[in-house]
C-alpha cells in the first residue's frame, strides 16, 4: 500500500488530514454539554500524536452562533507524495522539516481552512480518477486526506460515537453540517479519501508478488485502524465506530464486512451503505486481470518489463504516464464502466460477497462480520448508465437497441457472464423482465435488469443474509422520490446539500432520513421523530423494508416479483464469474 522510498522514489504520504470543526448552525440537541471539573474542551488546545506531528490548535469559529466551532491550524504540514502506486506500508524515520512522511502509517496532517469561513475551506487534493487524461489542479497522488468534525465542548473523555464515511465515485468533499444537526445525540463525523482506479486497484500476479493488491481498499482499512488508535484524542469512542458509504463507498463497507473471512478486527461496530455496488470480482491471477495489467504496462515507458522490474519502473514513472496509461486502458474496454475495481486477492478479500452472505453449500458457514447493518437502494438505480459508455453497441438508449445491446452492456460489467444468464432471465416461466412491462423499451428493460443485478438486489443480499444469520438489527430501505428522481445517487444529496428545487415534502423526507441514519450510529437502531418504527428485516430477501417517499414513510414487504428477480441474481452471481475468473 505505502512505501518509504527516499526522495526521488515513489513514496506515498498517508496525508490523513485532520480538520476539526462543527456545523455552522448546530441544533442544541446535538451539542455536547459543557465540561465539568478541570477538564477542558478540545477547543483552543493542541493535539499531538505519537508520530510527533503537531495536529494543530482548535479555535472557535467566529460567527453569530456561539455554538459554532471551526479549526484553524496553528501549523500546517506540506505533504509530499510520489510513487503511491501499489506500494506497501512499513516503518519510516521521523518526519523532518515539517513534512509528515506518510510511510508512517499514523501521521496526520492538517487541511487548511482559509480564514474562518466554511465557505472557503482549502482541502487536500482529491485522488486521481481513471477517467483523467492529464494532470489537473485539485487531484494528485498526494490525496490520502481525512477530516474529523467534532461538536462544541467535546473533551477527550466525551466518548462520542463515530461515523466514518467513504465517498462514492464522485469523490467530493461535502460539509456534513446537516447530518450533525439532525442527530439527536452528539457524534463525531470522519471522512477519508482512498486511491482510485489504476492507483488503487491495479491487479495481476506481478502486483501480488511485488506490491499490494486492492491498495485503495487497504487505504480504507488503514484509516479505520488510525481511528482505533487515535479517535479518543478527539473525544471519540473507538468501540462505537460505524462505517458508511454510498455507491462505491457502500460497496466498500460491504467489502469490510466480508474481508478476512468476516473478521472486522474490531474496527467498527456497525455498517451502513447507500446503493452498494456488486461489481465483477475476478481473481488477481485470472486472464481478465492479467490482460488489464499487461495492457496498462504496455502503455507506459515500462513496456516489455515484467515482475519486480516492471513494478520498480512503474513506481518511478512520472504521474502523467500513470494517468495516461489508466485512461488508455479504458479505451480498450469501451463497454465497461469500471475497469479497475476490487478483486479477489487471496488474503484480505478472498471470498466474493455473494458467497460470503449466501454460501453455495448449506454446510458452509457464512463469512461476514455479524454487526448491525443498514443498507438500501433507489427505485431507478439502473437509469442512464449505458448511455455513459463510448461503445454504441452497449448503449441501450440508442434507437436501434435490442436484446443483443442489453447483453453486451451486461457483459461489459461482468466480463465472463454467459449469454444464457440473460436468456434464462427472459425465458423463465414467471417472466422476470417481460418487454411489455416497459412499453416495448429495451432501454428501460435493460436499466431495470442492471439496477437490480448490481445495486437493488445487493442491498437485499446484505440485509437478508445478515438477518438469516442471526443479526437482529438488519435494516433495508427503498428510496422513491417522483419529484426529484430516484436514480443512482439521487438520495445522497439529501444528507449533505439538498437541491434548490426541493420542496417542503422533500426536505421533511431528508430530515427523517438523516435522523434514521444518525440514530443508528449513536444507538444502534434507526429511529426518527416522525414516529414511524423502522422494523428490522426478518427474511432472506431483506423484507420488510422501509419505503422512503416524500408522501409517506412506511414499512413495506418486498413484492413477489422483486423477490423472484433478486433470488435469481443471488443464485446466478457465482455463474457470472466462470472458471477463468476464479
């Protein structure tokens, strides 16, 4: 994951940057009571960690609301990251000249806040996305930053619950003030970035032997270990950590549940996920992964090299070469949305989620962490996706789209999916996806199939699997908003920044959602002031589930059609990874 190479070599700076601040308009119910006795709040103090990096002085935010808190750093460290590609963490000398060498796993740095206004915070760079074709401002290898938000009056002994959030594909830094305001009890909100694309998920036998597979996922794991080691310094309770993510971030929380055979290392006590993604997950040594790695190397100055020599060359390569090679690989897979993604590495991620939650043999014990879970999806998860692809033969929105178009699109996402899986879905006696249900639209038919296969049924896989394995607090939801839309990621704006065209019903729904999510963090069960009791799932399909709708929030049963479809995908997912991908 990380390396400690000397200057001039490729070495990642962990850069887990601490920004301690409170929302601009906190509700009194979410505040921490003033400390008693001689204990002082963290505001105005400095925090030092054992890597000898000064974290900074916590200063009150100057605003009309005296309960508001922000942090201005008394000292900000310059980050220095080069060569993050598939490197491994190890010990490092103490940092010098104000530079925190991220080879030291537990060294934080500060994000810099400009003045005392939330409107202009200066956050660290985002991680480079595979779609980038050049270096751009605001994105770099030096991207493993984190932020910690604490309530006013928090002391080291506050022992507050902690919510750790992993972003989805947008990788945006969004203020969590609405989440903190909506919580009926105080909590600490933490975010971390992690490496993406070719920087975080390059696979292959060479990487296994000479680097680290699933480096982006291991960034998250390292961040959670950091929380366990240091969150008490910021008033948090390491035994009350909940992980949460959306889209790829929700997929990450799912992977944390199944990592190491379900051993979560006591890194978290509960997990949440909005629209968890069940992507194609071949083994690191499969021909699919090896071909991607070979193509990637061939697009750099390291072409023709193999083994440790190739890895050394890649680590020394200019970042622009790595960027262009990654985007170049995408052009070779025009029907695939995500070429670089988590794979089976044989160690940490050794079992696919579907096999972890629903083993093929009844005599096999499910291999996932038995903690409370809250997962769900949106009604129209499959909309738009195929239109994003450059391959017209996989674009179901094209006027001449037909069943072959849908198959090509699906096979672009699950590379070894045989055609018979689609044919069976069409030909089963129950008629799972009859074209007449979609007004003759192949596009809508393909959208529904993809949305369920990748997202909707995955939420049921997790909550249903947890329920039948004996997890009492397993909760599933379904989000449907006819006014603002119910596509993928449509709900997440309600947690952070509702759109300007949200009406009173939308805003009330968003408030209810934030209350459910934050109470799950603080108390282990989702509750809301709307008095609707969210009942836990009690079946293999995650039923019943909570319907989140502007007109009504209510419990509902997963209907027979959906149960049949998801049951089919649960049984079929293992077949979508043939022997070539194992």
